[in-house]
C-alpha cells in the first residue's frame, strides 16, 4: 500500500496548496498565481515544476521540501528515461539517446550497421505458419521485450517509428524469423537516428509548442 499512500499524501498536499488536477492526466497539477501558471508533473516520487516565474518555482520547491524530504536536482535535465536540454533561444530539446543505446546493448545490436529507414518499402508482414514459428523457437530472440522497449521509445519521443512498431506488435504471440529480421532492421534504424529529438520552442506568449 506504500505507493497508494504516497500518492494520497502528495495529492492531498498539492490540493491544500491550491493546485488542481488536470482533467486529462491525473499526474499533472496546475496552480494560477496572479497571471502566472505553475505546473507540477509527477510520476511516483519524481517531480517536475514548471513556470515562467523562477521565484514561484522556488516557492513551490520550498513548500514541497518543508512537507517531504526532497532532493532538488536543479534545472530539468532528465526525466523518466528522457534527456532535456535548454537551448540559447529558450527552446527545449527532448530525446532518448541514452535509452536507445540501452535498448541496442540489451538486444546485442550496439555494434550493428545503421539503416537509413525503419523498414523496407516492400515489407509485407504475415502471420507465421507453425513451421516458421518453430524456426523462430529454434533460435529464439527476445521479441516481446524488444517491442516493449521500442513502444516506450515511440510514445515518448519517436513518432517516426510508430508505424513499423505497430505492425510488429501484431505478431507478439507467434513471431517468425521474418518478423525478427524486420525488428532488427528497425533497431539498425534506431542506431543511426538515436540522436533524434523533439524541440519545443516558445511562442510569443511564452508557451512552448
């Protein structure tokens, strides 16, 4: 029950401080002070505080530190497997290069040759026959684990691999060597593009887009 109790303690504290939960995401809370919004995002005990007013951020952090034993890591650099970098023009770059490296190492693809595309244009993935599945079982590959890791990469920062990851996910119960070959092609693409990032740039009103 510790996770549930912590969630209740944190959310009760945030509500007592005037924060209200987001209707679409229960892990995002918002508080408006004057004309300035303060956003707080948490995942278990990892917390990000964001606002255009640094003084308000510090006030919220002081309140959190008074209520709980907190470790202040300073400006956002890393959160849930994603790296963040603030550029000189105020934009933020978000990527998962370290996570991509971990995936490649885990599935013995760290030294592979990069591929320029995530899949062959003529690729047609079909349901495996019993014989093809037996061939897969003879030389097994952690297919489900690899797809799971790629799904997290896809959802967080890499929409460019969403099509092929979705296709490969259709064969989790009975993969074949051809599915593994397509998966390894995708991993080779990740090797060559692991530095890809999402950039959030400030608009005229200061909001990142």
